[in-house]
């Protein structure tokens, strides 16, 4: 497989595997610097494609080190373990495309070190220095430097096969125990290499013809078979052995099923549960003036399952949230399947009585349900930011992050990527719009550039473009959030995770949904107007009165709004 760094030519498939019979593990090359699509506008491989390619080349262990990103680490662990590959996770720390060093986590504490280090630089917008911090649980690999400098016990020098001739006359050749093979992986075919160059042009907002060579990956950044690597590293087999020893030091153990949310709010799980029970029955006295045996049994049934599933703190934090809103006179609406819970109704999180409407709690939480509980809590757009700030202020612990907005990814969609590719190829705006207009028309025959743009638009479609923010999700973790993800700081001023809602749910971090609804602001202003004009205070939480009011019932039956005077 040979790629060139010139213009885009034909677009072949990756091709068949190399025809070598490769023994497992003992004779398997170890890759320490692999990138996925979450090395935004650089890597082209999805997590599944990376693992599939590793299997194709009979690779037993590899390290995922996306560039300034920890977005794909847990999906990679899942996929690699399923494929029987030993997964190692880390981060490729770079200033732009200039590699400063690679960090590999030896364990979960190591991932915390790397995520925290990356987050500090992203938040403060500081470039990385040429020397890494003295990590205790991580390994560091520096790109082959011109000058020799002292290395700590956990630090190594990465040597690319193309650098072996320079190594022979370099003082580093006398420190073989500190040298490891560094063969990056960023794509798997010429098609993907071309796509990589297009992504780099988009990132730099430049024409493909003017893309500097130093701003793109080398054409050799793909997997090689063991036989090929032995040939490329002739007389330097110690590089392969040292790389294997490095990966063997990294044993990242992670229990996906355990809930990682904030817990022990009052000091212990027992105290939390006792408080939840107390507040539920206190609220029940208000919701049900005559507390029947049926309601008591339902409350006890729900509380037992909530404790069994480990969701006590989830209920208490939502309860704390709505209590703060009521203290600030903010109106809220609790939605989602949480409306099936009488405990939520008693706590004031929702205003729907599941006993009256015969709603099944098991739709919300049951022993066999894998999905986390779901409270969608709406606030007025004028109040939402203050509610979010309250969560950060109360549950953050010093400088160590425990609260963060949930991340998401903006992906390349068909029309937008056509426009971006048109710019990269230097097409005038009129031609780009013409291509967009005719692209899906039957019988349309584009010119040479049009064919390339349409072809690569399919390659880039749905590929992540950049990190963004989930519409309403917030994560509150018991341990520092940096045990699971790095964080960035967008202009909104709250840290945002590199993981999205699907990854967060998979690793046991259940989001809190704090949404904005403009209508709640109108309700508040309406109630203020009623009081000013008529001196009447309306409590919108007294749902029973509204349900029994004949005028309300009449208007609902007609589907019309009231325009007269009460």
C-alpha cells in the first residue's frame, strides 16, 4: 500500500490484506499512536473501522491516542475487548499538528492525569510545552528529537521507521532501552488519505493545492503487517520489543455497569435513602391529604426499587434543583417517563398524579431496564442559566471538576460538506450552488471536479467535524469528571465534556436534563399581570383546581384559548 502526498487521483479501495501468515502476540507489531475520526479534521477512521483494520492485520494490542481529544476512548475499549484486542488509551498532545508528546494511561489514575492535563490547557488556551509533566500513572513518548535530554523512568523516545538512518549517528542510539517504535495510524487507504488532506484543508480554510506538507500526515500513517514492519525495522527489532513492553504496562480496568453519578450527598448511602423517604412522605401529606394504604404501598415499592437500582442521589439532586427553583420563584415543568413515579410527584419534581391516571412506574424504572431514569425539567429561558449555575456552584469541588455540560458532536452533512469541498477545490460560489441544485437530479453529469466533490462528500458524510454542547444535559460525577473525559470551555463559561450522551450512559454517568421553555416565562408574566389587575394570586401548582374548573374544561374541550375576563 503506497500513498502519495500529491493531488487527488483515483480512489481505490483499501485492497486485500497482505498475504502473510502472522502468528499471534509474540510476533505482533504494537501500534502506540492510533487516531480515529475524533482527531477532528485529521483522522478518518471510525472506532469500529480502526478495530476492524487491527484485526485484519492480526494485531493483538494497540493504543488509541486521538489528538487533543478523549472522545472515543470508551467506545474503543468496548470494541477492542469484543474483538479480543488489548486496548490501551491515551492522548496525542499537539499544538496544531505539531506533536509534542503522547501520553498512555497505565491505569484509570493515568487517564485522570492525562484528561486533567489536557483540560487545563484547553480551558486556559495554553499551548503544550515540549516537556510533559512528571506523571505518576502514565507513560510519555516524545517524537524523535534532535538533541538528547534526560528522560524520567516513565518517558521514552518514539522512532519512526523513516528515522532509522538518522538514529544511527545520533546519541540516542546508545539508549536503546528508551527507544520504541512509533508508527502512527490515521487512515487505511489512499481514499482515506485523500479525505484526510481535504479535512486538513477545511481546518486551515485553504485550497487543497496550497495545503502545506507540514500540515498533513505522512502517507505512511496506516497499519502494516508484522512481516512488513520487520523489513522496515531491519537490525532494529528492539524497537518492536520495547513497544510491546510499553503496552504490557498499561492495564486499564473499567467497570462499565457501576453508576458514576454523584452519591452520598449527606455522607452515606443510608443517610441519603432515609432523607429521600422522609421528604417523599412529607410531600405525600400535601399531595394526598388522606394518605391511603394503596399510595403507601406504591411509595414503598418505588423507594425499594430506586434504592436497589442506585438512583437515590439522582432523585435527590433533581429534588434539590426544583426546591431551588421554587425558592427563587422560578416555574418549572417536570416531563419524561419520570411522570410515572409517585415519589417524583410527592417531591414536586412532576405535577402528574400517577395514581389517579394509573401510570406504571415500571415504565420509568424496573430491574431489567438498562436505560437510566429520565426527568426532563423545563425552566423559563430567563431562569435556566441561573439554575445551571446553581448546580455548578453547589456540586463542584474546588478546582477538580465534578460538574460539566454534556458534549455532542457536529457532523458533516451532505449539503454542508459539498459547500466545504467546493471551497477546498476553489470553485466559485455560483458553481457550488449549481452543484448543490443538480446533485440529486437524475441524468446529471458533473465535470471532473464535481465527480470528486460528490464522491468525497459520501466519504465525509456523518464524520464528526467538531465538539459542541448537548442541548440540555448536565453530568454530576462522584469522582472527578476527568476520570472519564477531558473538558473544554466554550464561550458560555461552563466546562463541556468530550463524551456525548451515548458514551456517558454506557459508562454509567446519567445526565440531568435542564431545558428551556419560553412559555414558562409567559406564564410567570401572566400571573403577575393577574395579580396587578385583580389582586388574585394564582398558584399554578394547584392542578386539582384547574382540572375541576368548568371554564378550563370547556376551553380544553373546544381547543380554544380564553380571551374574555374571568
